C-alpha cells in the first residue's frame, strides 16, 4: 500500500476569499465546515478549537493574515497581534506569523502573502512525508505503538507528524498494531485520531488514558509516538496534557518514546521546558461534556492542556531535517542553531 492510500483527509482549505475549516469540535458525528472571512474569524476558530494541532494553527493563522491584507491592509498590525494571542503554547503559530510579518516587511501585497501562506502549507505536508519515512525507519517490523492526542491530517497540512510516522509504518509493515489514548478532556484521540485511522483503513484500538501503563506492561507496544507544540533548545517538549506521564511510564517499561515534529515547532529561543507557557483552558471543559454538566455544581477543576516531557525521557526526536537521538542542548544546536 502506498502512503497516499492512507491519507485522504484535509482540514484547512483556502478558497480565494475565505478560509474553510473542517470543524473539529463536531467530529466524528458531523463533518461540517466553518468559513472564516476575516482574520478575527480565524483567531476565534483557533481559540475555540475549530482548528487545532500546532502546524494547522500556524497554517490557519497565515491565511488569516491574507484575509486581513485582502480586506483591511491598514489593520494588518492589529490582525497579527490578535492572531498571535489566540493560543499560547504551540510555537508554530508565532513561527508562521513571524514569517508572514517578514513578507509584509518586504512589501508583499495580498497576492504575495497568499503565495507565502501556500508555501507554509505545502512545506508542512512535505515535512510530514519526510518525517514519516525517517520515523518509520526506527521501528522494528511488526511493532505495536501507542499515540496520544491527534497529530494527523487534521492537525497539519496533511499526513501528520506522529500519525504520519504511523501511516508510513503501517504502509511498510513496521507497525502491526496502533493504540490511541482518548486524550481527555476534548477527546482528540477518541474523536479525531480514531476517526482518521478508521477513515484511512488503519486498524486502531482505543484505550482510556489511564490504561496506558497497563498496556505497556502487557508488552504490546514497543514505541510511544507523539507530536509536539513547542520543543525548547534543550529538547524538552511541550505536548498535549498526559504526554509526560506516558514518557515516564514508557521509560519504566522499556518502551521507546518518539517525538515527531517539523522544525517550525522547534523554538531555539526558549532555553528549556520551564520557560514554555502552558495554556490553561476553562474549568468547564472538565466539569462537563458536550454541554452537559457531569460534575456536581460547586466543584472546581484545574485544566492545563499541555505538559512538558523532559528531554531525558525522549529516545528520538524526528524532524524533517533529521533525527536527534536522545536530544540535549548540544545535539539540538547541531541541527537547529543558526
Ligand atoms: O489542544 P490541541 O488539540 O491543539 O493539542 C494538539 C497537540 O497537543 C498535538 O499533539 C500537537 O499540536 C502536535 S499536532 C501535529
């Protein structure tokens, strides 16, 4: 099977004068789209998780800048600030906006900005295919893997980061079994990853997040494969809440831990994970589900949505520039400095 036969989904679609986003809040029950006609619409869609996943957020924001240039070139500065503030942890958002800002500084008009946004989107897809090959090559034939959150075509320009490695690994026979954690509270694993895998004919087994250590203990997974929202200069990696405990459990059980992310997720200006801002989202996301309160009134909740996995727990960091084994500051600098 070719890689392409396992990659049919696209969630961020440019339509000349608006941005069409597959509404990820509604999956898998409904496949509906939200049309963004202004940069503020795009910022709102990012905040509300209509579009989510670090690379997809960056791509959507780049198109948001194009919308601002088409409709109100005088307001470009304000549009950039508004987009930048939409979510704090995924550095791809800031990376894409910095790149659009450099194009504006070179005098780019709306047409030239559209070329830049399309380049960001196309380069992400190419990076994902490259990472798929590099990551899959690390996995012994017939392995079982566990992934967390959604890092697939929904979270990127297409193919995915960690899920791209899984797509490539399944195609080449290196991966025989895929487990996906639910990823509470938004269930990006249960609602989105399992949807993608079933849609693309990749056999997948859902587990409760709390079943992960037990799964590792059964010997059925050889790798945990996750994406990233920001990777610091020493290799510390911020990703969806729950990733850190998977890395601890993996090390305890002798299961390998792989992070897959494009270089746009690497933030060499941030020294370590301690300096990464962790997004706190509303307590309501934990206190209820699908608009329905599930916890007694009067209860409180704490809802950090990312955590930091220390570099020491990471066996391989796969990027489109190459693989960093056991990342640390020196190995990161060798690939990403300058
Ligand atoms: O809150 P989300 O759904 O945007 O979080 C997404 C993740 O944590 C992903 O693992 C990460 O962005 C990598 S996506 C290729």
